[in-house]
């Protein structure tokens, strides 16, 4: 499966512009069958007033890099 980039540029965490040196990578599954990253999690995380970021999401259609 190819990794698709969906960088969360509207997220407050991303907008801080801090450079970090990751020591681990957190990969999140969408958690339930039928819950898709693009329709559910992308709009929920890629917006102002969200101060947390996720490195990757995985659903049944793909792998999505967010940071």
C-alpha cells in the first residue's frame, strides 16, 4: 500500500512551526469498520483549535501521513 500525504496544515500543532526530532512514530487506526480517514478524521483534525497532531492514520483504503 502506498503512503499518501495529507499534511494537517490548518492544525494549531502544525502552525506552531516547531521542529521536533521524533523518537517514535504513533500510527492510529481509524478504529472501526466503515470509519474512513478522509471523511471522518481528516476534517476533524485538520482545522484550527486542534492542538494535537498524528503522524499517520490507517484505514481499509490506505495509509495517510499527516505530519
